[in-house]
């Protein structure tokens, strides 16, 4: 939770497979249980820091999924706003397709905020338009 962005980048550069495994465990834990409402905001800040430190599109998609699950599951507007901000991030332009693929497991969560994704990469908007069956 408190690891600085520079530390995250250094870990990713040195051992991307180990770092990815740690991040997946963290993100699964974030989305798996109830948290105190104030703590959810701190988790959202950590998720934004992870998103900004990691350039891997698939991992960025997983970070967005966990943040959406956390925010919508706890009905925390700050966390939801953080997830929407990540979805609308201009940095998505280069890797939007890979992020959209990583978002498939949480497509319904993305749809829940779909009306707020006017700046999202076209690949993410296409994901929203896909048949959910």
C-alpha cells in the first residue's frame, strides 16, 4: 500500500513476472472483501499509483477492474471516480485494445460507469457495446 511509484517501477524492471504475481495477489485481495469506507479511498490512491507506475496494458486493465470492484462494491464515489479517471486516461490511446481485453472479466462493472466514459479509448467503448451474453 505504501510502496512508492519509483519502487514499483524498479521492481517491475528487475523482475516483471514476480512483480506481476504480487500485483495480481494484491488486486485479488482488494476486490475480495469488505473494507472500512475510509480505507477504500486509500486503496484507490494505491491503485492509481500502481496504474501510473506500470506500463503493461494487461496489468493496467486488472488495476482498473479491482478499483471498479472496490468502488462499486462499497458504493464509494471517490473510488468510482478514480476508476473512471483511469478508464478515461489519455495514456490508454496506445494500449486501449490490450486494456479492453483485460477488462473483459469485469465488463459489467465497466458498463455500470459507461455513461461517464466519453474520453475512453475506442476499444473500451467497443467493449461496452459488445453483447453481454
